[in-house]
C-alpha cells in the first residue's frame, strides 16, 4: 500500500478542523460571483505606539478561495471588507487580511 502524501493528509486534517472550528461564515465576492464560505474570523485588535486599531482577518480553506486577489470582498455579519492581503500557508489554509470598506 502506498504511503499517503503529506499534502493529502494535511487537506483531510484541515477539512476536519474547519468543520469544527470554522464556525464563521462570509459571503465571498470575486468580482463576478458570490459564494458563502466557512472559516475563522478574527477582528484583530491592534495597538502600536499608543494608537489603537484593528487588523481583521479571515482564515479559510485554500480550496474555497483558490483565486483570491487584492480587491475581492467578503461580507461578514453585514459588514463589507476588502481583501488587502493574502497569506497562503502553502498547504491548505489561506488567511485573508481585510480592511473595512
């Protein structure tokens, strides 16, 4: 029997983790279509040199956002965010850095 590849194992684990932890949903608009995806939303409180702000991000399965680019948008709890950063881990999770529109 062939040994499973790490990438295949990682995808299976990520799918199970997202089913358990990916309790947030977002409407993802890629410029043409809107789909609902599951993931983990973090409002990302940020404090730098006594200035407070936020750095929201949404982590999802890479398979759910394979062609995401800057300028695409997500709507989470009726708030629209623009994608300003894309951080793929090279395996199966992509974190989208967001800015409220």
